[in-house]
C-alpha cells in the first residue's frame, strides 16, 4: 500500500469516527431538548458513520496497510435550536465531501485506481447525505417557530429513522 494513500485513508478514518461522535452529541442534545424523532434519526446516523469508518478500516487492512486510531477532539454539545443542529450537520457533511474528493484526487495522482474505485461508494454516499440533510434543513427553516410544524418534522424524522435499516459492514 502506497504510504501517502495509507496516511490519507487513516486521516479519513479519523474524520468518520469524529462524524459519528459529533452526531452522537447532537442526538443527545435532541433527546434532552424535546426532539425524540430527531434524536432517533441522529442516533441512527451515528451508526452509519461508524459503518463508514469500519468499511475503510477493513479496506486498508486488507490491502496491506494498517489502520490507526487517533485522539479525537470533543464535539460541540450545545446547540441553539434544531435548525442549528441540522445546519451544522449539513456543514459537516460538506466538509466530509471535500475531504473524500481530495482523497479521490490523491488516488488518481498516485495511480492507485483500486482505492479510487473503492472511494466511489463514498462519493455516491456523500451526494445522498448532503441532499437528505439539505432537505431536512429546508423543512425546518420553512416551519420556523411554528410548534405544530416542528412537532410534525420531529415525527417525520422518527419515521425516517425507523425506515432505515441498521447499517452493517
Ligand atoms: Fe461519513 Fe456522513 O459521511
């Protein structure tokens, strides 16, 4: 395994682990601030990020590299509102998309087409995640401070969480 690629994959593994913890922190905030549906949705998303991390760990190990774990910074635990939570989710997903794209670019520069091919799954996943989070954020913005509307969105998030199967690696 090319050392530059190995190091970049390890960096991405760290980012996926951080994403999982960030969404866990957001799920806890939602659960303790009266948004049970949003909390279920984010707990489920925490598992998805864990799956993203595990998938990359297995790939790296199987290709002759070695996955590394690093210290992680503490994720934010205070949020202004549900809108603030999902605005940050979207912002974070955009950051992850940029990171995956850079990683893909590196595999092309280094002519590691196998890893480039492996990363295609993440590229597609990022398109879906950004689109989903952007839709949720738009709905939250639309209802504004309307309590009934917010209640409805929370129920919708609960339904989305139940509809998603638990991810497996
Ligand atoms: Fe692992 Fe939500 O990107």
